[in-house]
C-alpha cells in the first residue's frame, strides 16, 4: 500500500525532477534514502566485531583499536553540522549524493589498507562521507513526505533501517571475518553505495537551495575541535590514566571549544545553529536524549564485543551471534513505536523505551563480574528494544520542532549529538576496561554508566518530548 499523502511540496517540479510519487514509486525516495543510511549505520556496527581481528592482524594496541572505531565517528560527528548547513545552502539531494559517492570510495580504500595508519585515515574520509549523507537523509524524507502521518511512518521506517543495519552488522561482520576476511566488511558497502546513488538520482526530487544560509566556518571549526578533543582525551585516558595532564588539558580544551562555539553563534549575523532554536525544549531536549541513548547502546556493543572475544574466547562469528539478542530487537521496535505514536503520542514511548533499556544495562551490571551468557540475553534484548523504541519519537520531536528552512540543520544537530554519544561511549568504555582493576569490573562500571545515561534520558523525555505529535 503506498504512503498516504506522500508527495512533494507545493509548486511546479524543477526541470529534470523525477516523476510524481504514486503507487509503488511512493516508496522509492524512502528506499533511496534508507540505502544510504543503512550503509552508514552498518559501518558502525559491523566494525565492532571485526575490529579485534583487524587489531591483531595489524598489531594495533587497544588505543589503536579505539581509533579505528572512533576515527570514523569523530569525523562523522564533527562535520554533521557543517553538512547540514551545506545541504540547506546547496540542496540536500546534491550533498547527500556527494556523501554517498565519497563514502563508497573511502570504503574501497579501507578494504585495501596495508596498515593501521592508512586504515584510520581512510576511516576518517569514510566518516566525512557519512556526515554528508545523514543530515540529508531526514531532510529528504521530510521533503518527499510532507503529510504528517506519511512522514511519521517514513521516519519510523528510517529508524527501523538503523535497527536492521545494527542487527545485521555483528552477524554479517562475524560471517565475513570468519570466511573471506575482515576486508569484506568494507567491500560490502560498494554495491549498497551504488544502489543509493542510482535510486536517489532517479526518484528523489532536487532540493531547494537557500543561498542566504552561511556556513559559518568559525563555528564549524569549534564543533570539530570540541568533538576531536573529547574523543582524543577519552581514548588517551585508557593509556595514560584519568589524572594525566594531557588528558585533563584535553578535557579543558573541550570546554573552551564549546564555549567558543556558543559565543560565535551568539555574535554571528547568520549562525550555523541559531541559538534561538535551542530555546525550544523539544529540540534541545531531543538532542541530549539522542546523545545519551547512543552513548549507552554503542558503548555496550563495543565493550561487549571485546568481552566476548578477549575474555570468553569467542570467534568473530560467535561474537556476532552472542550480540544478536541486543541488535535483533531494534529491527521492529522503531516500526512498532511509529505506529503506536499515532495513538499515544511520542512522550510515553520514549520514556518507556529509555526505562526498559536502563533496566537492561542495570541488570547486566548486577549480574556479577563473570556471569553466564544466558543471564545476559534479557539485558541485551531490553537495551536494544528500548533504544530503538525511543528513536522514532526522538526523531519526530527534533524534526517537528525545526522551521522548514532549518530541516537539514535540525537533522545534523540530532545526529551530531548522537554520534558524540557513540564516540564517547566507545572511548569511555575502552578506557574503563583498560584502567579498571579487572576486565569484569571495568565492564560492570561501563554498563552501570550506560544504565545511568538511559535513566537520565527517560527523565528528560518526560520533560521535553511533546505529549502529542507536533503539526508541521
């Protein structure tokens, strides 16, 4: 059944635009956008299973392993706001396609990497491609499905695509690493990237350009500096210790970079992120909620992957199977919450999802330093389901609170905070494992920190997420 009310914004179609959406074509923009988003999220989850093998193959330290994971996330998070502003200025479809092309080429470079420094560099470029893809993904869905119920359904399916990619990542990564080798975890992106480009150019309309939107490079540099310094400080804490002067100096510089960004946006004539947007409780609260649940979920996946391979001796494929209860739940939770939101509104769903996830990680932390695997299945399922269950409502909250002219920026802000959360969760989790008295203690502290993040997100959702869907 086609999307009810799917179509394009009023006005005549630009020259060379795809045909109007009708029948099966109504799903085409969704498939095009989700192909790109799937590729980005798959790269986040598939690497968690493969990276211990990559580290051994390339003789990388724990800190080096963290950089293979976080180098991608660092650039991804740091350049999302720039990409969102660029999409608003040049057209979201153009920027989205540029990102898909760059990501595909960088994936090929990762697959051919001869050593760890080359791989980290290629991952940085891959992160830049991801940054160009993600803000445009939500903006293009908002453009293609202007009717609120169709848009809510599209956002739900977009969120479920993240769940499918998250669930496929560990299993697919484990299977590829165990059979044809870790380089195929990057080569798998090539056909997806090509399909994304073909579908987008054929079925997604050209986006409007807003030449009055300045890129505000000083503010963008401040964001990149803050994200890079935060990730570096947390990564190095595992090697140097939390009281090391370099780590403390890095954290201090993070505060200065964040303050510089706020000051610049307050004084700029055309800010990249107008601070008045953050006065909206829905927008600022939604951004923080996204950061907290990504911090908890991806920190859990990263530390659990290391636990299963390094401490329990699981193979890469065995690790993927072991993680499956966590990520499999994400496949349908977003779709379910998207449908329930029409009757209940977003707030109860986001709160319930965060409370369930908090209960899951708290259960893992309470299970002991070396619990039997069956005791971890229910906590992983709760964390995976709760995170994805809250994603659709959080996304709708953020995008609904933004003026149409700032749809790319709103998407970029939401995904920036989420990726900051992912990078911080991975970095902090790795550092806790490296600095704790025992691996089991570090893992329990990491899970407890994730549970606290989920609980904080639940409280924020009760205060910031609208009780009913916002009309746009």
